[in-house]
C-alpha cells in the first residue's frame, strides 16, 4: 500500500474531535463548510463503514444529524461519504446515496448522502469491473439533486440504459468501462447503447401542405395556425418522401421555435437547405429534447465479436436521439459494434478528442463508426482519430457542421463521408484519410451541396453523384496498396472549385445535374493520369472496377483549368459537350508516342499553355471550335498531331493566335482526316518551327475562309488550305 493510501486511512481513523472537522472539509467543498459547520464537526459522529452505519441505534439520532462514514466496506477503501439522518424519509434504499436501516421499506427513516451535486460510484461500493454498475448509475442519474457523476475505478455495465434526464455530467476520469455479458438488443438497433440518451415526442404531430414554394435558406415556415407554437419549444420537421427512394427527404431536423411571425408563419433556427415546392408536405411534431449532457474521460471496451450481423451482444457506449447541447469529450473505444457515438436529431453538440480502434464489425452498414450523425446540425467533431474502422464520421441529412483535425488509419472503408441525403453546408478542415461524399444511391437522394474540404490528406477524395458547390483546397491524395481509388480525386463538376491540390494517380470529373450558378474552376493543381482513363467521363464508363450511375451525363458545364499541371497523359478522354478551357497550364504526355486527349467540346481553348508530347483529337456530332492563343506552345518531339479532327459530323473552326509550334521535322500542328469538315482555319502572329499541317482538300467547304498572316515560318509546311485563304505579312526562314 502506498504512502498516500496510508495517509488517507490514518486520517480517516483519526476523524474525531479535530479530525472530523478536517474530514468534513474534504468531503464538502470549502464554500459549503461554514464556521458553524466546523464547530459542529467536533461533535460529528463517525463510523468505519456502511455496515457500522446500518447497525447504529437510530432512536438516539437527531433528525438531520450528520455521520462520517470512513469507507464502504472498510475505512479508506474509496467509499467514504458524509450522510445525514432523515427521520421522515421513505426514499428507496439504493445502496449508495440512500441507506435504510430497517427491513421494511415502509418504515420511515433513511441515511442520505450529503453532497453538493457531485457523487461517485465508490459511494455504492463499486471499485472495479467485477460487479455490475447499472443500478448504482441509474440511482445517481435519476436523482435530480445530482449534477455530476464520477467514476473512480473501472466499471462493468450489463444493461442498455435508456436515459431521459437532462442537465448532468458524467466524468469517468480516464477509467475503463466494460460490457461483458450485456443483454441482447433489439434487431438493428444502433440506439441500444450502454448509455442511450433520448428525448421524446409530445402529443401528435400534424401534416401541413405548403401553399407556396419555400426557397432554400429560408427559416420562416408555413404552418396551419401559429398560435399553437411557443418561442423556445422544439419540433421535429420532416418533409414527405420524394418518389426517388424510401428515405429521399430534403428536410429531417430537430429545430427550435425562434419567432412567431404571423398567424400562419413561424421562424425556426434552421435555414432550409433545399427548396420545397408548393404542394409538398411538412410534418410538425412537437418534441421535448434531452439537453445539456456532458460525458468525458472514458475508455470503453466493447463486448467482443457479435454472434450475428444484426449486433448480437455487440455493444457501443453512446447514443443520443433528440438531443441538444449533448457533448462527448476525451472518450475512447475499442471492440464496438454500432457507432461509438450515435446521433439522430441532434443540435449544438461537440465530439472532441475521441478515438475508436478496431471495432468488431465494419462490413455491415452502420457498424464500426466513431460517430454517425443523422438529421443533425450545428455539430463539431474535432481532434479525433480512428484506426481500422468503417467511418470516423458520417453525415446523413445533416447541415451546418464541421469536422476538424481528425485522422484515420485504414482508408479502405472511407473514414470521412456523407450519405447523400441532402446534406449541406459542411466543412472538413485539416483532416487525413479517405473522404467520400454521397456514397449511397437513390433511396436517400444522392445529393449534397455547399461542402468545403480544406488541408486534407488521404488516399482519395471522392465527391460523387449530385454534389453541388463543392470546394476542395490544399488537398493531396497518395497511392496506397490494395485501394481501388488510391491517389484519385473524383468530383462532380456542378459548381466545383479545386485549388492547390495534388492527385497522385488520377483526376476524374463527371456531371450529375446542373444546380450550381458558380463556374467550375480547377486552379494551381497537379494531376497525374492513368493511361486510357478519361478525366471527364460519363456514366456508361467503367473505371477501375467501379460503375457510375447511368444518369451521369456528358459534361455540359464549362470547365476551366488555370495554372495546372497535367502529367502522364496517354489517351485520357474528356467527355464534354461544353467548354473546356486550359489557362496557363502545362500538359505533358507520358512519352513521345502518348495517345492524344479525345474531346468533343463546343469550345476547346488553350491560353498561354505549354503542351508537351501530347495533342487533342476532336470527335463528335456537334459543331466545335478550337482556339489556341496568348503564347501557347506545342513542344517536344511527338509526331502525334497537336490538334486532330477525326470524323466530326459538324464543321470545326480552328484558330491559332500568337502560338509557338516546335516539335521538329515530324511534328504535326493540325490534322484533319478525310470526311471531316473545317469551317474556318486561322493562323496569325505565330512562330511555326518545322513540322506540318495536313488536311484533305475535301475537308474545306466551298466558302471556308483561311488566314495565314504575320507568322514566322521556319520549315513549316502548311499543307492544303481553303481556296479563299489570305496570306500576308509572313516571314519565311530558309
């Protein structure tokens, strides 16, 4: 036994005339110990343990008399407490904060712990994980005079405790909680945690059919009669289901009444993220949330591998349903089944400095998460880490939330994700690990918007399906053995902005929908390519074993690359019928024989670019235009044409203005196969060093104009030009 324990035991044994006063001051905060208390402590009765307390002659005790109990089983064992004799009390004996000395529960008189709101498991004689702590916990938790419960040792819980009381703190002080032999939960029940904090519906909700369109980011909602709404009350707001899927809802939130605007309008604390058309229905369900819960400093060990994929006896520590301002700090878990922290209909919450390692199941949906959040908003997850799990954090139908400085090892299941049920206004900053947005299909809507990812590092960034207005900044992806998407950035171009990012293996852009008003921009990035893989693609294309949805279209939105480097290009198509702009970029082929980029864009524009050992081939049905200007250079020694027109059904116009072509004797600036149509060819103010252009005369229509003017030609062979071609001001060097 250490010196500290000896000192405490000696001190408690000495609790008598002076010792009792000192003991009282250690059991109660200084603010609760008055001068009168200190004087009265000289008369304080003391007993060594609970058994001695229950053996006292209660007839000799005064009502309210205080007794110092030196320990639960023996003095100094950690169960010391101060109790008061309450002569008229008939409270139930709970073995810790209330003791009855009588065999009959109906007989009045109880010893009740004197406390300032802070109690602990030692008061119940619990000092390790050999005895279940559920009853003791519920006795403390349901006592409204208790504001904080502390654990001073490891503990065992064998039940799934449903908790409805608000305003309490649980501090496990770094001790372990185990759940060996815990009861079997209902099937598919992630809320059946060891500690399940739950609010409840009040009365019966009602459906209201919108008379007018409700635009996005409005917080004033139509109601039938606003007189029934009171400022400060909470409601579950749920819209009807879209025909796309069983859970395809834009609105699923727990929101608070902020203002009664007029007889038919109420303001809530949630700006609707997605528009609802007139005729859609909103269900208003009054709700009493559980509030102001704090859990901190726990290490949780789950119940081992479950017996079935439905959970069996698998366990997890926390579930919060219908919860407001309920936070988890510095809690850590292993061997869990359902999410370590499950949240549904939560608002204003924090998960901080938590971790999850090696959950027992990660293949079944919903299992092995650090935190899962459904219909939540105003949440923050920060400074968390997870290893070999399914998701570190996952959002389903959530809004206005942030994930910061969180890190994951074991990327193959996607540590950071959104489900695709109309999430919006989310921020991921300073994290590491694979991130994937809208990873599920039509049942949930496949949509999200206004998501920002900053300073992220991971094996992949996957922004799929109908994700609008995504910003990706200062991110990098890297190779990882055995990962299908390793090193890739995949994104929907609808309002996409990517800045200062690096994709080690591939950039893949697609288009689902066209909701965004802002242009698509990729700026100051570096992208490596995989030979033959399109970096602008459609749904029918299979990439690395993954099939996009059939509703992915050819890209229609204008896409601009600015200041980017695209390397290892070799047959990488860009399936777009919109504009494709490269501004001050460098495009480099994988080799001198690298295959060209295949496009069918309405406009392909190269401004101030360097294009080395690679070219573009134009195909397709619609009219197209190519513009290369402002110092664009075609360099290297490749014989692949810089611009090739191949089997285009509609005429193509070609403009070269202030370019440099320097690919040696075998270089080809422009090639047009027989059967193609050229509506215009214009080469002005350019430096053409060697090489040639080749187009069949039949490619030019009768009135196709041509212009070769103010150029420096050194060994360049222009080939056939239209009949109406103006040549002027050229300098030909021999």
